[in-house]
C-alpha cells in the first residue's frame, strides 16, 4: 500500500469519528428530551389520578344524599355545595392539564 492510501484511510476514519461524535451528541440530547417528556407525563398522570379521586369522593357524597329516604334540604345543601366546589376544582385542574399538555 502507498502512503497516500493510508492518508485517505486516516481521513475517512477521522470523518467517521466526527459523525459518530455528532450522533452521540444528538442521542444524548434526545435522551434528555425524552426524560423530560416522561417526567411531565408522570406529573400529568398524578394530576389525573387526583382528579379521579375527587370525582369518586363527589360520587360518594351524591350517593349518600340519594340513599336518604326523605332528605332535608338543610342537610343536603352543604353537601351539594361541597360537590359543586369539588367539581369546579376538577374542571380547573383538567383545563390546566390540557393547556400544559
């Protein structure tokens, strides 16, 4: 082999090395972006589970009202207000998730 051939091979290897370095940088950047996306999804999942919990609590409150034979409006009204407030919070939480999502 001639010296020129060795030079060409060396240059090709250097070019490949640069490309590999670039690919490693891109891979690292992509990995970091995916980690951020995954963390964000976990937060959203937690928020959705909290909202689901609030809705289930509201459902229990309404079930208690429904099971009363002759409900007294003075007894029911605070429960209804509590459910309305909870539903408002759920609605706002869902709206925030949608905006951020």
